């Protein structure tokens, strides 16, 4: 509580909203240097106050500044890195990387501005993805090779690509992608974990941001927020088909045209370890969901219900064990324990009855077995 009160006092002592945002961003990321530099911030804020009237015209024209100037304002915690991924499958749980591209805003130099790696996945690319991205694998003279639009391309193994990406990535950067939370972040974290670079990744970046959320907040009147629709409406065209390098450049143009600032990106940023935990939880939910497939296949429960049960932590084995230990009452009790806050009682009862009827055809409850052994013959 004491540290929070000290922080609030320091924040109130800063006259500029931008400086307060800058201090908050660095303090929340555990940077003790922010506290030590408080006096420097006060000094710079005084200079900012004296020049504020003279620079009022800059505030009016800030929307017209280039994207690299606006995304790296003083309130931004670090450089913005726009990235995009291509995978072997549509599923974020089964697909492996075939391409990762990233664009630093602003670039330090032309050579380091863009990162692009073509990756040879451990399994083949599905025909649907090949039709979409033009990426596929072929065996040439007994060696698997990666092809893009019918031409062989230089590729590296996934671990080497992750290592190269982390080496190129600027320190304390904010990774952002369109639909990052639902797709790119989960795919990227999986590859980072498989490469054994989780801790390095967490130390390297400040967090991940989903530009889909950012654009929705900035342009609430729009109905379509896909990258293609945004680029057509805001930039006048979209001449590409699912290439990671073209997508990151298109996203940069969209952010610039929409007037997105560094503060906008930062407001939607999820800290690195939080994003990692979310990605792990998604994979855990998917594993639990797969165990419930027999119940969906037998039409005992719907696919929506099985997804709901997976989110609440249930697996086929756990439900079966509940029935074995307590029969119908055991299934009902365990469902109520986890679902009572979000579901109505009659819904829980209906699901419980269906599950109990299903498991009754598979095995007998433990209590029933004890009664049968103890009864006289």
C-alpha cells in the first residue's frame, strides 16, 4: 500500500499528462530507474510547460505526423514492432510457423527495419493454406524444401528462426499484430516455448498489443475491422494475398491512416507474462475440449456446451470420475461448484442428467458396486 501511495504522489506531481503516462508505463514494468529519474522528469516537465504555448500548432497537426513519429511519443514504453505470422494450418493449436515478418517503427536503419524468415515446418502445409498463402513443402532428392508461389525459397528450422527473431528484436519493444490475441500471440508463444526461449522472450519485450482492439476503439463507427477492409477504405487498396511482409507493411499504413498513436498501442498492450499465461491457458482449454469429443459425437452435449465445460476445467475423465464416485449426484455437485456463477440451475441440471445417463451405460458407480457386494445373495 505504501508503494502505491508513493507512486500516486509522484504521478500527481507531474504536470503533463504525457509525462504521467510515461512514468506509469515504466514504473508498472518494474523499472526502478523511473523512480530515480523523477527529478529529471520534473525538470523536463518544467521545460515542456514553458514551450507548450509555442508548440500548440504541433498539437493541432499531430494527426498529420508520420507514423514513426506518433508511435514513438514520449509516453511509449519502447519501440513499436509490427509482426505477422503464417502457419501450416488454420488451427492455432496445431499449426506451425511457415513465415514470420516484423517491422520496427521507426527503423534504426534500412537493414534492420524489416525482419523476414521463411520457416521449414516439421509437417506439411494443408492444401487450403497453400491455396491461401502459396506456401507448401516438397521433397527434392530426399530433402524437404519450402516453396512459395511455386518457387523454392531459402528457409530455416523453427528454432533457428525464433533465435534470429529474438536477436533482431529491440529491447523493451511492444509487439503488435492484427488479431494478435486470438491468433498470432498464441502461435508465436508456442514456437518460443518449443525453442526453449520463453524467459528470453519475456525479458526482451514489454508486452503484446492487438491492433484489432486499437482500431475498434479509435474508429467505433466502423462495422468491418479486417486488415483487408481497413486497407481498402483507409489506404485505397490491398494488392497481396497472405504474405507476412506485405501484411506488416499494410498494417503500418492502416495505423498511420487511422491516426493511431503510441499511447493507443500501449493502452491495449498485455504484459509479456500475462500474454504467455493466456496462450498456455488457451492450449489447455483446447486439450480439455478434445477429451469431450466423444460426448459431442454421441450428441450428449452440444459443441458449445463442451467448449463451455472445457473453459470451466472439465475433461471427459473428470466427469466420468465424478459419476463413478457419486453417481448422478456427484456429476451435479461438480457442475454446480464450477458453473453456478455463470449458468442457470435448470441448465446445469439438464446437462447433469444427460451426462449421468451417458456414463450409466459405461460403468457402475462405486456406491452401487459396494451395495451389490454387501447385499445377500
